[in-house]
């Protein structure tokens, strides 16, 4: 039986998490009706939390991290999928409760898969990944809320990170005037190249919270949470909306009700983990048709599997900018 490389997370008797490069066999895979040869994955903040153990993301041990996969079907008991099909997997507890994509093989439910649009390469698909699906779903929610670029600018917090960088790119592509917020001034030029009209520091989002601050933005994409999101909400224009899609600064939300009552703003959560298959397919098709490939490539680095553990540690320390794709199998085609 062929074995394959994988990043393996283990927990010792004291509850500490360790990560190492290991060799696994197909017998080690979990239940599922489709077996995949993984071609590429990505480094997401959730993967960083899993590798470092900073939050209890992993709920099954041992675990293979990697919440995103671009893969080729090699065996299937699901009639929807045949060997040779090119697929994408994001979410569904992969890398948390089900062995993830930082491995040469996966076995999963066919319900979790969508076809990879042929115009997207495995690297492009993983440069988008969960982050791209999250931003695209957030854009859909803003549109359903009745907001458009004509209503005013949008602010993106944590803009130098993976989700934030893609939010800047995809919002600018959709016609929004984007204010990018980052604590890394060295990233300002890169963010402008992605389409940001303005790049600012974190200073407006620190200090005591004003129930109602100066109105600045019609919409927001927040990847940070905690007091940053509370400040953002206080700065929205009447009728504005904030998309909450991250918790890099914490799970709390120490806000005032004043913006909701006196300005009629909305806080909209986006969960990309369990999106219905039809919505996922529509998002991936739209991304394949609209994303700026040149800008996407400029914000993406590709690393080998043996560098993924270090990259995961760097992302939770705020030392990894843009999107990082993990090369695992054949990346051609």
C-alpha cells in the first residue's frame, strides 16, 4: 500500500500540541465515499491555531491540518464523482474533526466537494480558498442588504492577512472604494497594488470606545473582531453594515447598542464552513470569471509541505502577509 507525506498534529498527556512531518497510509484515512489525491492546500489562520494549539480548534486526535484542498478524485463510491475529476474542498470541519489537506491523500464525503472551474489552476483555487469563499459570500450579503459602491467606501480590517488581502482585491474589483487597515505599514504599497484607495493604521480603532464616532464608511469587512469591530460599527454611516468574518483579536464584542438604534446599522456574520453546495458552486464559478489573476498571483506565495508548519506559526504571529499556498501534488493543469 502506498504511503504519503502529511503534517501530523498530536497532543501529549499535558494537553500540549506538537506538529511534525510524518508518513501515513490510506488505512489511516477516515471514513468517506471519495478518495482524493491532494494537489495543493493553503495556510489559513485556523490552520495556524490548530498547529500552535492557541485555541481548541482541533477536536479529534491525531489530526492532519489543512482546511482547504484542490485535489483529484482517485476513487469514488459516489456516483457524482469519478476518478480524474478535479475538485475543491473548503470547510466541513476538515482539519478540525476530519483529517485535513496537508497530506498526499484524503478520504471525504462527496457532499463536501465542488468541481474546480477549469479556468482556475490548483494554485489559484487555493490562493482563493476558504478566504475567497468567505469574501464572496460577504459580498452577496452586502448586496442582499441593499448596499453597493454608490453608497460610499468600505473599510477592511486586518487587511494584510489572507482574508483581508482578498477582501481588498475582490471589493476593489467589484467597484468599491476600499480603506485598508493594517498595523504593518510596510504592507501599504502591496495593499494599494491590490486596489486599496486608502491605507491607514490601527490608531482609529484603539482607545476608549465612543458609542457614536464620526461617520466614515458605508460598509465594513472585519477579520479582527473584539474592540476593533466595536470601533468599526461606531463609525458606519446610517444604514451601513459590517461583515464579521474573523476573530484574530478575540471572540468578544465590547460594543454599544447606539449605532444599531440611532443609525440603523447592521452586523452580519458570514459562515463559509457549511454553505450549501449550490451556493458554493455559484461562488466558485463567479470567482473564476471575475478575479484579477495578475493581482491574485502578486499576493500569493507557494511553499512546499515541509514549510507549512513554520508558516502556520507565522500566520498566528501576524508575520505572514497575503495568501500562502502549500504545494503537495502535481500543480500543472
